[in-house]
C-alpha cells in the first residue's frame, strides 16, 4: 500500500520532471526518491513516457500479457492449420499432376482397333481403356495403284503415349470411308514400341 508521502511525491513527480517545483519541494522529492523504490520506479516510468500507476502495474501488465499470449497462441494455431491445409492441397495437387501429367508408353493391351459399318460408312475405331487419354503423332499417306492412281489412304499413328485421366470414361476416335468405293480404302497402322497394329476398312 502506498504511503501518504508517496501519494504526494507521485502527484508532484510530473511537475518535478518539468522543473516546475520549488526548491524545497525538489529537495523533499529527491530525499523521498532515495529511500522509496516505488516512487523511483514511477519516476522512471514517467521519464520513459509510459506512466502506469505503480500499484496497478503488476495486474495490468499480467492481464495484457495473458491476452497477448492467447492472441499469439490462437494466431499461431490458425497459421498452423492454414499451413497444414495448404500443405495437404499441395501434396494432393502434386499427386494429381504426377498421376495425370506423366506419359506412359502404350502397349497393345492399352488400345483396341475395330471396324464398324454404319450408315453407308465403314469406320475404323481406336479405343483406349477407360481413364486414359491417348496422345500421338500421325501421318496420312496415299496408297497408289499400278496406274499411279490414289486408291486409298494409310493413317499411321506413332509416338503413342497415354496419360491417366480422371474424367474420361472411354476414349475413342474413328476414321470413316464410304462403303463400296475401292479408292476409299482406309488403313490404320499403330506403331508401338514392340508391336505394330494394323487394320483396314475392308476387314
Ligand atoms: Zn514513495
């Protein structure tokens, strides 16, 4: 508890700091400060520009500390949670990109060739397994007969790769030629690493 003298000294401390006290008050204050650490502390606070009532200092500082600590803890937790969620998303995204982004060599087990006649056209159909997208380069060449006339076309697919794909249930493409017109003979050749698959519209 503050002594009566302390109360008087602390009242005049601001004036004392500004040199606005009489000589006798100055002497009184300085004598008190020498023997009273509470008031000396108060003077220090005043000098540093943060005037806090000495008596209330401990609890107030404690309260502020606790609130600050809780705030820090909460923001740290939020930061940790956000970081964790971001990390999980990054890993998932990475896994998806790895799964779908890498091209795999195509074997004859990955694709099938078939023909189908429908509406006056014969189609050559190339199908890939569900969940796979096919990538390839292709070239088309005319087939010439003995008289050097174009009698059909060969479509060659090469550099085949498949990518995993979450959305594609089936992947098919087709080439069509009118039925019964010999010059529209169509042949699809698929060049794989170890196999060559071949199909024509006459099959
Ligand atoms: Zn005092």
